[in-house]
């Protein structure tokens, strides 16, 4: 079973997220790249413009150049291959066998949060955020939903409250060395600025 990420580690990842590539964060915290990207996506972390530029330049190294033509462009699947493959092809409107019904819930083994399947959503969503939005509408940018009793599985609306991300991180400051965290962020900002200057 995967380990749940401690709150103070999660807070550090979120605070450092804008200033590091996800690959760098994965290496720093000894986590899977997919775990970091998932955390960034769920928490809507916006990367620093310099980091975005560095990420895009890395992607372009292996990208197709303008004018390149894929080798299989315009090539149809051979008939005998199609006859074999069509047995397992999805039909229009067909759902995967493991599709969960609306209302299905699961608890994330890593983070301890409850996820719920809702209508018109392909991926499951965080239940505590969904419950809050059903009562009070969309959550403003920079705000997070927290649990009064600290129990991530207690998604009763009376147990939920809004907090700013800044206040949330401040509440976790006592659990990890801020001098080390701050130094890492500053060093990375300087490196990114130096790299950006060299490339301009």
C-alpha cells in the first residue's frame, strides 16, 4: 500500500511547486513523476514563467519540426489486421468495463482524501471540494477546503471550512525547516534567471 504524504511535506511541495519542474520535484522528494504532476493539477499550481519556458524548451527538443510528415500518414490499416483488431475496438457510446457509476467513492491510499464519481466528469473529483461547491458554489482561486476535525474522510458540510493557501502553509511552517525551504526556492529562482538570460 502506498504511503500517505504527510501534511508538512505536501505543504512544502505546494509552496515549491511554482519554482521547480515536476521532474525536479519528483527527484527532490523521491516520488513518482505522476504523483507530483497529479498534486500540481489537483491544487491548480501555476508555474513561474521562467519554469514554463524551460519546460517548453525541453519538450521541443523531441518534437516534430515544421514540414515533417509522419511515416504512416494516409496509410490505411491492412484489411487482415483490421479484421483481427475490430473484435476489441470500442463501439460508439461503449464504456470501458471498469467505468464506475455516479456516486462511487474511493479513498486515495497516498493522501487519504475521498474521491467521488460525479455526472459529466470523466475523472473522479475530491469529495470535500465537491460537497463545498454543491452548497456554496465555485471555490475562489487561492482558497482551499479544510476539515475542522482533521479527518479527511469526514466530508460533512458542517465539518468543512475555507482557508487561504497562505494560511494553510503558515499553519504547517512549524513542521519543517523554513530556512532550507526558502534557500532552495531562492537558489532555483536565481538559476532560472541565469538560464533565461543566457538564452535571450
